[in-house]
C-alpha cells in the first residue's frame, strides 16, 4: 500500500502540464535584506530562509505563515542554512560571511555552538541523513571542514577537522564555494571552487588534518616561475592520496582556463547530485549549467581518427581511471567567415514526426534563427538518436551561432555524426574547423590532411584551401600566442599555466567531460546562484539568473521550457519541495516566493517570458559584458545594454532600485 502511494505521489510530483501552469502562488515577507539561502526539512512541512539581516525564519508553506524568527549572533550575511538530521527539525546550522558556523537550538532559542575555524566566508553547509550527527562546511579560505556534534569542538590551530584544503595544491587565492554529498554514497563528496573544475573526493581515503593560521603579509614567493607549495606553511601534511579524487569540467574549458590573459573568471556557484546519485548538476559562474554522469564518466573529446571498428567515443568508469585525452580550449581568433549550411536530404527515410522537426529546423536555419533550429534538432535527436544527419545539422547550427561552448558542442556532434556515418564529408570538414576554432592547431592540421586524403575531390575547394591557410598562418605565430607547444610534453606543468602543483596538473589532465548542458540564463553577478533538479526523477532543471528570472529546462532535450520573473534584480536560490510540485525561490528582494501550478482559468501570467530566444541572446551578451560594468549595474549605479557589438551605459534611478546586497 505504501509502495503504491509512493508511485502515485511520484507520478503527480511534477508533470509537463504542471510546468506549463507553473506560476506565483505566494510571497512570504519577513526579512529585511537579501534572502541568500532556503532549505526544506525532510517532510516538506517547514521552510527555512536566511538573509543579510542575519535572521533565520521558519515558515509553514501551506498556511503561508511565519512560525519563528531566529535572531542569530552572526555579524555577516548568512549564506547557508541546513537542518541537522539528528536534530528532528530542532537543530539548524548556519554559515556566514563573518567566517563562522553557528549551531542553533530552535525550541530553546539559543546558540549551541559557534565555530570560528575558518579565515574566509563560509559559503555552503552540507549534511547527510546517513550521518545524522555530522555536517560539512565550505569556506573561502579554501578548506572543507567536517564537524561532529557529538564531540566537543575547539577552534585551535591543532584541531583536525580539515578534510580538503585546496591551497595545498593551488595558490593562495583558491576558494571553496560549494559542496554536496552523494545521497546514495555519502563517502563521495563533490566540491566546487573559484575555477571551472568540480572535484569528486572519496572521503574513505582521506584523513582529517589541520590548518594553522599564518601571517599573509608576504606573498612575493607566489609569483616565482617555479611552483612553491604555499600551503606547506599552513597544513603540516598532504592528506590527499593521488587516487582519492576525480576532476570534472566542460571539455572546452580545461584548456581555456590555462590562458592567463582570459578576462572572464569561472566559479562553481552550486552543485547537487540527482536523487539516485548517478548525475551531478553544476551551475558554473561565468558560463552555463552542466550535467555530469557519475555512472558512465565521459572522457573529454580530443582529435581522434577512428578505424572502421573503433568508436570516436571512449567511456570510462571508476574514480582512478586514466585516459589518453587531449586538452580542450577555445579561441575567438579564427578569421574564416564561411557560413555552415545544413544537409538537405537524409540518407534514410525518417519517421514522419522526425522529418517534420527536421524540416522546420532547416527552415529556421535558413533564416539564420540558429537557436530555434537547435531547439528543434534537440527534440528530434531526443526521439530519434541514431540519425547522423540530425547531429551534423546541429553541429552546423552551433558553429554559426557561436555562443560560449558551441564550438566544442559542434565538435562532439561531428564525432557522433562520423560514428554513425564514417563517410560524412561535411562532418569531417567541420571537425577540422572545430579544432581550429578551439585552437588545437596541430590536431586541426592533421585532421585536414586526413580529410584531403580521404576525400581528394574536396581538397581543392575554396573552403578547404582557406582553412588550410588559416591553420598554417596560426601555426607560424610566436609561441605563447597560439597553442604551438604541447602542454602534455613530459607531463609537467608548463610555465604559462599558472600556480598549481604537479599533482593538481595531473588531476586536471584526467578531468571528465559533461553529458548535457543548459543555456539561456546568466550567472556572473553573484557566487551563490543555484541550479536544481525538479521532479521525482529530476526530469526538469531549474536555475536563477542575473536578469531576475527563474529558468526551467527539459533535462533530456536541454531545451528551455519556462521563464518566470522571480525578482526585480537577481534570482539566486531555488529549492524544490521534496514531494510536491512546489518551488521556493529568493534573490535580492527581501521576500521568499512560492511557485506552484495555477488554475486553468485562461488568464495571462504577467511574470512569464515567452520569447525564450530573446532572453537567451540577451543573457549571452550580458555574460560577455565587461565584469566591472556588471558590478556597477548590480550595485544599482549603472545598467548595461549591449546590442550586437555596441555597449551603452546609462545612469539609473537609484531610488527605484535600492538594496543592501552586493555582488559576491
């Protein structure tokens, strides 16, 4: 009987119809500052929120009522709040910008413990129901600390509560931003930092260590060409065995982050495991949202010519697996202006519905509506995944649209096209173009040579000769300006890479690639922006954005299916109810908003944005805007509008848009 109830509840949790009707149900008012974090209890009967006003409020979401307001002893913005599993909803933990973690007794209205071990802002707290007395904290001093409420705690330099210390293998600017434990395997800990790499640690292999405070006045040693282990002065031991961690990142970012001239910074602002623990969702600040498969970890695509019996794709499982993958990067220095065209006729007869999607996508492609075309190709591929033509056409659309990560996505589609059809001429040529755009010049040269050998009649075309000239010219440029050095040579850290240990370098070389990505939102202004699974099977992805909207994507197709205005400035937090189609959000405004399916009364929702492409294009331009202008805009001093290649800045009325929050 209970099993039947669970099945019915699961099917009614979140449905397509519910998403179509999703709208604002209620605004919960009570805070006096930005609401930076939300947390449901396990039964979904309580919702906790915490704010810049250093208060924690407990709400009854069904009565729309404030049950209790806790005045904490924090003196900085509260960034994270969690119910302790052993506390029966009476013990709550908070982490703050004052570098402290507090443990609160709700019923007694007192603070049980104050931990001040951290020397940086505490950004995230994590708990796990299988370890009801433990909790973990991620702080911007680079440390992941583990606490046991059953053991008396002392904030001394000799307390061994540090599980991971990022600065041991990075420089003194490394920060821990977020963390999550696998719900099915709590020994697996995912950590996000102020770089594009997600680290997955096996806690069973790590001994707790300690970090000593030190004087940070002298940092001149950080800028020597040779790496100095900065953290040797802080941690007495390296407690991380080489095979205790596996790295994940989007394939095109691994190489790109090695470019010290890059203006845009990347930071993992939130990550969470799926309910079955097989997938990890990552909101990457400065870029997009990525889904990584933990069960079948995907090796990053590099240039690889297959034999007739060899697949382009190589899959590996296991945390310590190795591979012979290349580095991945992206460059905007390509000078070819050749427009890609789609393939008109499929080699096979397609089902009627798939043919309809393909035809409509091609029409949008022809009118240069590439985002719309990609949406339809996504739908077609999700229903008919073994058609080479669909992947080839989507690759062409990616190359023409040319958003962040599109070239690498096109590369992946080219490989899939050739896997299904090894004699696909356009896919082979596009592969060479992708490699050139990604700045993998030697691989691009080899690929083009193989293309000319395999298809000699195409070797003298204008497109082939133009690309060949571009590659040759780029290879002639001085070292350091192009990727003319082999970064894997001798498997040593290149001098131009930056400050990290040899071990860190090797971990990054083995980073696994993403499975899916979700575009359209913007995540540059704050470093607490969340993304979450929505639905009993996580069939939808939800996230906030700098444009004040909450975005909903279909998990399988990667298409955006809903945009709702959730804040006058920025939506940071989105926490789905554990059992119902109910979503709690918050942002810059001092309110918590609840979203649920609304009545089918025919009324138009004024908060809904129906032009997905317009919103996505605007956010793409926003992400490429100068970071300083973004900061000014989010302070309420200026706003930035960018149309095509022109950026216009105008003053705004600060009285109409005032808040005490600042970008993180």
